[in-house]
């Protein structure tokens, strides 16, 4: 919505960016807080990033191992599954995003359901297990490439060089 204005942009897109920037002016003083997200903040018009518009920015890194475990544990909590040590499984998820981890559990649930259907008329519940999840992880490519991660780290460095960077763990509190 607030892409960099340049001469190659259509008049309509430039007008849209100008209007959005005008609407952003002093939103907080009017009790309106705008939260924006982007995978590529280098494409955001710099006028949007000044104080009074989007005053603060935060880098949200890939989830760490504990966060991945928490996501997987949360997703598994409502599904029939065997007890398992998730950390050795999580060790196999380098470059996996939070949504990749959620997708692994969804695919495992689908696999368990398919196994139950193929065993009809048996009513035995097939539980998600370590072997099922590990198999899915080995077949599923992560969403991010090494190049994507390097690009995100460069963006992070550029935006945090302006202020003191305080690393906070992003995750769940149980």
C-alpha cells in the first residue's frame, strides 16, 4: 500500500501511496494505531517510516528451536498423537518458518486421517507419531532459501543500525 514512489509507477498507484501517507499522519494522537508487516521493507516509501506515521519497526526473525517446539506442541495438542520428544524432530527443520511448522502438523494429521480411512471399517484411531512427522519434514522443502535468509538479515542490519537492537525471543508463554 505504501510502495516507493518513483517515475515508473502509475499515477493511480502514486496517488494511493500519497493518500495512505496522509491518512497515517498522527494516527496515534487520534487514538489509532496502525500495525504494518512486510517481508521486504526496502520496498516501503521512506516517508512512511518517519515518526508520526510508522514510528517503530521490529524485526521478527525465524523461530528458534524452542519456539518451533512450542508451535508444534500447540498444533498437536488438539490432535490424537503419541507422546514424543519434539527437539530431535525440530533439529531437522532448519530454514522452516512458523507456518512451515504448522504445515508439517497439518500434513501429519491428513496422513493419519488417510490411514484411518484406508483401514475402514476399523474404528481404531491412528495417532500422529515421530516417524510420520519426520517423514513429512524430510519430504517438505522449507519456505525460505539460504539467499532469502541472507537478504532478511541484511534488511535487519540496515534497520537496526539506527537504534540499539534488543533481541527478544518471539514465542509462546505456557
